[in-house]
């Protein structure tokens, strides 16, 4: 098959699409990526440059942003819970809008995946991470002192759960105040909402644990609160059934997620963002349980195969596709995919922290 033919059959990916209240210029989404380059929990001018360079994506989903001090799990990540953070984000959203792009803030509460030394380093702690239950995740986490063992989290009380839901809603309001076009709630990858969905991190016996209905209650409550705060038509949710990240075990994922998605369906959200890696066979099931817009982060781990994701739009498997790692090295990824141009490989040793190197110094193709 010639390169020209391949490009021609993938045109739908480059057509504009309306997602909730968002008018996107194409169906290629930049997936959320933590890059740990914030200063004192505020986005820097360099971060505005980075996102501005990538504004030709149909939609940019930012790196995970903590909705509260306790929600911060990694060094040098930004927040959306203080006035100073809101002011600093305006430079980022302005840079993307000036380049004609659309950007939503990913709200990420890392739950039990955190460390007291990380919050201490930004003057908010030391705070013991919180989770559904006092169950320590196996493994280590990167901290200002390097890699350290994860600690046993504090079990959230009922009141703290309600306060956490309020923190998400307040951060969503702040996101709009900061100029974002919407919010993606992070319900994936082993962080707080995902922890509640699991059969291992969540050992609660109250209405937030036990049955599938109880374990999905927090995700539904947070999404409803965010939608209530800023409008469902600019609220999205990211999920990652069975991907095991953060020592998560989901014995009933094959039935829980379709049920979750059916419950979500009536809320009229802008989109659902599905990380497929945990079980690609579930994708068509989710697709048919969901009447709204689907963004698929397809299970194609080999970067060389990533352009093939565009075929999933053509064949109706999804409405939009997202790319993470390729957007690190290809700020003009959309143009390259459209023309079949060569794709640069990301240097993942520079993924987290550091300077502009491996961050804003990847050139766009000229001409
Ligand atoms: C450096 C890096 C940081 C990431 N940070 C986040 C994050 O903050 N939030 C999130 O939902 N996913 C995060 N992810 C996961 C990506 O969004 C994506 O699901 C994953 O990389 C697979 O997509 P890809 O094959 O296109 O890279 C991150 C991935 C990478 C490589």
C-alpha cells in the first residue's frame, strides 16, 4: 500500500468535530502527560511555550493537575486550587488560544500514590496521602529525594470524601476562570477515583465500597459535581479499565465499567476518554454502552504503529484518537500524520522534570 493511499484513507481524522460545546479543528487529541516542570505548583512561561507549540492538536488535554494540596503525588506538578495558580495558567491557555487551539485541564488527585516529602517540598506538608482505605500500594514513587517506598495512606472519612468532591468542583471552576475550554476528570491509571473502583485498594464497608455500585459512587459524584460547576458539555472523564497501574486490581472490571458508562450516559458529558491498554476487547462494549463522544487512547505500544490509530476513526471504532508520547517529540504531529511525514522519537529520559531540553526544543517541520 503506498503512503499516499494510506494518507488519503485517513482524512476523517483531520476534519473538524464538535465535542460537547468544544469546536475542534480535527480529531487528533494530545493525551495528558505529566512533565513535572511547574515551579512552586504554578505553570511556568516555558509550559505556555510547550502547549502553544502543540496547539494544532484538535484538543490538548493538559498534564494531571492537582485539585487540592493533598491531591499532589509527584514533584513539580501544577495545581488549580489557589489564585496564584489560576493567574499563572492564564498564560498557558492564552498561548494555545492565540494559536487557534483548544485546551482542557486534567484534574488528577493521586490518592494513595503520593509521599509526604512531595507536599513538604512545596510548603503544603508533610501530608500523608489519602485513599479509600489504609492499604499501601506496592512499589515506589518518585519524590524530591528520589525514589521512595510508597506509604500507607489515611482512609478518607465520609466528610473528607464530600470535601474532595467539592475540591474537584472548585478546581473545575478555577479552570474556567483560568481560560480553559473544559475539564477532564482523571478516573484512570491508579489514582484516587480509580482506587475507589478497584477490588484491592478499596476495602470500605460504607456506601463508598463493597458493591460495584458503591465503588463507582465517587467517580459518578465527582463527574456530576464538575458538570454541575462548569457544564456537562465541557466535562470529560478518563478511564483505564484493568490497566493495573498503581497496584490496582479490578476483578470485576468487565462488568463494572460498562455499568459505569451506562450510568454516566445520562449526564450528557462532552466525552469519555478510554485508555484501552488493560483490555482492548472491552472497547467495543464500552463503545456500545456510551452514546456520547469517545476518545480512544488505543493499545498500540509500539510507536511505529501509532499512525494506524487513525484507522480507528475511519472504521467507526472511535470518534477521536489520542496520542501521548508522539506529541512529546512532534509538536506538529497533526501535520506530520496528515502528510505522512517522518515522525521524531521522544527521549523519555527527559519526560519528567529538567529544563527546556526534551521539552520545548523539538522542532516542527518547516514548510
Ligand atoms: C511522560 C508521560 C506522562 C503521563 N502523564 C499522564 C497524566 O498526567 N495523566 C494521564 O491520564 N495519563 C498520563 N500518561 C499516559 C498517557 O496519557 C497515555 O495514556 C499513554 O502514554 C499511552 O499513550 P501513547 O501510547 O500515545 O503514549 C502519561 C504518559 C507519559 C508517557
